[in-house]
């Protein structure tokens, strides 16, 4: 099976994430959406909420599974899961500059490749940080997030 890992904190998952994952699912037999925790970050949603919202937002996309990514090397996790690739969405050259050294290191460590998918131009402006900021300031984020995320944001 050609399995790929699409890692991220997904705090919260947004339409840009969903679009990249949907496209990855067309390229690989299985895409594992690995929801991570970064000890350097403070999260808006706890990991169980992020997992639940990712599952609900990706429901119906064939070949996609959501699971937690425990602490440790992403490259090791991918190798242990039998993945042939990591999938990363790119919105800009800045994203590429940030991701390229990690892709090279992951390949050096475990031979896992990184596949970069450029974001849909209509979604380039969406980030989890901006979704949280706009929502916190009373703005409407309906166009940027899946329905389950919008409901969760409104409930907070």
C-alpha cells in the first residue's frame, strides 16, 4: 500500500488543509492525517478536539484516516507506519524555505520522501492562526473552515 503522512497541529483544521488532504488522497492509497502537539506552542483546541474536528471535517474522503502523532521524530513515525511520503502544503516561498531543510533531514534519516503540494490560489490566505484571530475579533470565518469547525468555534 502506498501510504502518505500529512502531519500538522490542525488548530483548527481549515479548508486549505482539507483541500491538500483531498488531493493527497488522489495520489496515495492511504493518507494518515497525523495530529501533532508541539511543546513550543500553546493550543486553542486540545488534541482530542483537534482529532475529532479533523475526523469530522475529512469524513467521506476515501483513504483518509486521522490519528494522533506522539512525540518523537516525524521521519521515524512515517517509517514505522510504512509511509512512502510526507505530504506538505505550500502557500508561499516562505513555506518552502521552512519545509525544505526538514524534508532533506527526514530523507537522510529514514529515506522517506516529502511531497509538496501547492495550495489552491483561492485558499492561500487561510491559516489556522488567522482563522483564530479573525474569530476572536468577532469576524465571520464560515468561508474558511469546515462546518464542524465553525460549530465548535461558535460553541466556545
